[in-house]
């Protein structure tokens, strides 16, 4: 009896302890929630006044993107690494508006928080900066250190100032990734691949120990063209020769030795930096073009500037004809997906909204995607075709990447625009399925039972794929590829055999795609919008309406939290965080993540894995 009473007392104490811990945890979460809410309510800035003698400060945070990704809620926010994002359209709008705004007297570029950008996005922003310079206002870039992507953005400035202890390296581009075939062999994991396309390299990291010659040929061509374009842009912006910039990149070690290791002096003597100044000295230099606030040059950031001019714009809806712009950014998936991914249902709803809006006379679909589910891609393309059947033109504008499934969506549009440095093509499909029967048997796990036919068990990770299932999967992949090729042939008015010759999974730059007939025009989003208006017959008298999902109050709240966390992450980025983000951006690691997230019920994918050359602009 004494033992029983002792156990009862012990259990009661344990119960009280758990109740206490539960209350503490609940109270801490409640305090956290209200703390974040109060910080947003009381620390969020009011819409700013745009004063005279102000410099517009272009300081992009994180990666340049078409659309800021949503995070799936508070749990995702607390568990996932957060990286900042800057919307390209916001940057361009602010630069263009400020060029006509007498209160803005200079543009200052500070790219130090920029962590990633495509060549196409930087070229697009560069054109806006070039337009700004026509106003006669100065453009000044500054930084302690410049990566090559940061420097490409800075190179559009009239003057570039760097800290005397800084550095600017043009390291070039690469396309490398880890290969896991030997690892899977040692772990006795079978990787079953079903594909069409001699150049479809998406599956290579899982079934090879090195890059195939076909993949090397594709990647060498693409990164070679991207690098040539980068050197040409820098040379043009700095009024130097392309050969001079190339020599700086390829002989940097010798230049550094000749200057006794003084990297900043090398950059200045080679004409890539205007002057070596501390931040205090740079501030004084910018003050020559602005008014002064508390001993610093007067400035306003991109978002604050956009908020300021939004207040000044008319609150009444326009009655003009409209061009509807829909952004399709991220991996292509089935169902409803948050921003930053392309959901077949999500995008179809936006397309349907534009189709039913009588004020919208044409649609421009802005694509930035390496592809994804083949079925989801086709569902989106069909929804666009329904718009065309009622007489509304559909124009596609490709951003940094519009390949494989991203190209599938575009295939039958009335017109396709791409930047010369867009990565596109990759017309090919595949399926990939791992099975673990050998590795499980090795540790004593067996899989057995009965079935009524060879397809009854479906596809299971616990057993090998039988010949019947393999034939079904390969036939499905081959049919999907033929459908893809036929759609491209119909949409671009080409012979299917000619499409097949430039397909086979091969990737192209926008320039090459234009030469091969896969792209109709070279240009950026503004060019595509003007073309859409012309095709729709509304000329210059129109407004542009971005069609996007409206965020609920809860989603707006979480987005504000996410933005604040992301900014702090960038500003306090440690080497550990930097390495983590770089690791997650390795092509093979990114591809594994894409496959895990993909939800194609037919297990057939149109994904391009060579569409993000590393070091591009990091």
C-alpha cells in the first residue's frame, strides 16, 4: 500500500509539473505574439514625406525576385532559414518615377545586401538606371566590398566609391554540382529513371558520377554567353574595353601580386573603381548633391519612396483599358500554392479573373521558373489558351529563367519575349523513382504479399519496379515529350521534327532561343506590355494592372513579421548562415528539394537543373 501511495504522489507531481510547463510555454508564445504585434504597430513607419534635395537609395536586400515568396505561417517562419527578397518591379518603378521627381536629386546604389540576382534582372534594372541618368541627376555607387553581381549593378553608376581596404573580384561563372551515384550504390539504393532527351541532365546527379558530355556542352555554351554579356556590360558602363575587363578577371592574381596585395588599389588603378573613400567621406561626397539631415545626406529607400508617391496618386479607379500582368514565379506544382511557387489552381484562378474582366484587353504572363510538374504546366497553358479563344492576346515575358515546364506554359502564347540572358528551352521530360529494397533487406526488413496483377502494388519504395510498371512509366514519359514538342510546334508555327532537333532537353539563352525560333522578340517586361497593348489595339492609352491573390489580414501580418526577420537576417548574417544558404542553393541539393516538393500524380516532370549557374551574380 505504501508503494502504491508513493507512486500516486509521484504521478501527481509529474502531472503538476507538466501542467506548469504547458502554462509557461503557452504564456511565452502569447508574449511572443503580442511582442511582435506591438513592434509592428508602434515601430512600423508612417508613410513618409518626400522632401526636396533627397537621394533615392537603392539598397536591395537578399535576392532580386519577380514576386516575394510567402512563408507558410508562423511555424514555417520559426523553423525555416529566412532570406530577404527585393521585387524587381518595385525597384524599376521607383527609379523611373524618381527620374521625373524634382525632389529626388540623386540616385545612390548600395548593393552590399544583395545576395543573388539573374543576369536578366540586373540588365533590366540597369536599363532603368540608364534612363534615370538622362535626367541629368548623378548616380553614385558605394560599398566596402563588391561581389561580381553587386559590382555589375554598381557599374551602371557615374561614380563608384569603395573602402580603401575593400576588394572587387570578377571570379567568372561555373556550373558544377555533386553527383550521388556512388553513394547510392554503397547504400544499395536503386534509382529508376525514365526520360526523353539526350540533353535532359536533371537526372544526372542521381545516376552518374560526373557530368555528361552533352550537359557540359550545354552548360559551357550558356555560361560562356552569360559571362561574355557580363563583361560587355561592365566594359560599356565603365567605358573600358571588354578585353581589359577579361584580363582583370583572368590575371587578377598577377595584378594583386604587383600591388603587394592591395586589392582596392588594383580595382581603382584598373578603372573599375572611381575613388577609394571611407563611408564618412562618401557621405560628404553625396551631400554635394542633396540636402543634409543630422550630418548625413538626405535619403529615402525604395519602399518608402513608393509609399510616399502612392499617397499622392489618385485614389479613384481608372476607366482606361488595362493590360493585366500575372507573375508566375517558382516551381510549378499541382493545386493551390503560396506566392513564390506556381500552383496550377492558384495561377488558373488569376488567369480566369483576367479573362472575365472586360477592362483587361490583354494578358502579359511574367515567367521566372525552371519548371516542375508536367501536368500542372499543361493545366496552366490550357487556361491561357481559353483566354486566347475569346480574342484576348496572351503575351509571355520571360525573366531570368523560363525553362522546361516554364517554357511549356509559354509554348502557345501569341508572342514570347525574353531577355538575351534569359535561360530557357530545356524541352524534355523525365520521371525518377528511388527504391530501397536492397538496403532494407541488408538491415533485415523484407517486403512480401499477394496481388491480382503486375500493376496492383503501384510504385512502392520498398520493392523493385517490375517490367510492366517500367514500360508504363516510360510510355507515359515518351507521350508527354511528344505532346510537349507538338505544342511548341503549333505555338511557334514550326515543324515538329525541327522542334525535336532543338529540344531533347537542351538549354538555350534567350538570344539563342530567338535565333532558333523559340522566342519571338528580345526585351524586358515593359517591352512585352507595350507589344500586348499594340496587339490588343489600345496603343498608348492604357493602364497596367497587376493581378495577384489578395492577402488576408493574417497573411499580411505574417508577411510583415517575415520581412522584419528577413531584414535582420541579412543585416546580421554570420558565416554559418551564409554557408547554409549557399549549401541549399547547390544545384543538386536544390533539385532534391524540388523533387520532394513536386506533386505530379503521373510522376512526370519538366524541370531544368542547369538553369542557375553558380557565382552568377552572388
